[in-house]
C-alpha cells in the first residue's frame, strides 16, 4: 500500500462533478467543478484510495512493460532462465579487425573476438547467437507442446519482435521472440501454448480462452506475470 498519494487539483469550468485522473507518468490529478471547496478534496481522495492504488499500480506495470532496461551495456554474463543456461562472456580484441566473431566454448564461455570496441557489432553478434539458441531450444519445445496438446502448426520462425512474445498467422505460422529465453520456463510454456491455441481460434474470443484453460489450466496467473516480464530482458538484447 502507498502512503497518502500526491495529487494536484485543477478547477474546470466544464466539469460538473469531481473527477480523478491518472497520467501515464503516474501523476494523480483531481479535477473539480468551478466553485468546489478545496478543503473537501483530501477526504474525497481518501475515500477513493483503493481505486487510486489499483490505477497507480496498473500505470507502473504499463511503464515497466514499455520501458525495458535502458542500459545497452555489453554483458559479462548471460543468463537464459528459460533453458537453465548461464554463459560467461569474454571480449578479445584483435588488432585491425573490422568485424566480430562469436565462439561458444564447451565450458559455457562465450568468446567475442575481433573489433570488440564496436559495441553495435558486438550487440548484433550476440543477438544472432541468441536467435540461434532460440531456434535450437524454443522450436523443439514448441514441437513437444504441440504433440502434448494435439495442436499442430505449419511452421515456426524466430524473430526479435519489439512488443510481443509471439504471434501466429492465419496460415498457422508461429513467430517466437528470442527474448523469451530470458523468462522463466513456465512463462515461456504459457506463451507457446497461447500461440498454439491461435492455430484453432484466430482471436481472443471466449472459445479461445476456454481452449487455453483446457491446455494450460494455470494460464491466468502466468498472463499477469507476463505483462511485466519484459523487465527480465537485458537492454543489449532489446
Ligand atoms: Zn493471442
């Protein structure tokens, strides 16, 4: 719970009653009709506390969803929660190099070699490696769930979408985001089942959710977690 929320009061000639507004920045504004006694505002805000808390929490969630980790710094360690892998990343400079090469080692070291001062090149190489990891691990996982649930698809592709974890086209092609690798396995599974359910219902109708509940009974709690899961994606990978 929050302590008493900060707010501003604005008098509006058009307002006929008191109205509470919350901006995307999380600012609470109390709009009152002309002539409204400002001394009545604190009690009014107090009465609306439950509503305000819920609305502020929702705005917080939206913000963490749309503002992922800002730092684009290159990683020294990469933790792929989805598949339980942890990689140590080493950067080896090569004189006169104008590109970088990634060399995954057996002992979970990932060597980035070449023009490692060029962070853009390094990030690109790391993202290509990530999407290969996704191809190796997420696509067979999708196959496995497809067999378990009896929901078939035509083709799977790995991409680096900005705003979605996965999608399914009308031709039953499923696109998976390689950033799923940073999420906990149950969340990834929920996304995979969700996209497979779209091969039957190409919408979010009640029939879709009925099928989803049948194939993944705990999906509701997982969907709530997914709303803010983008914060697990490191900035360099986004
Ligand atoms: Zn969907």
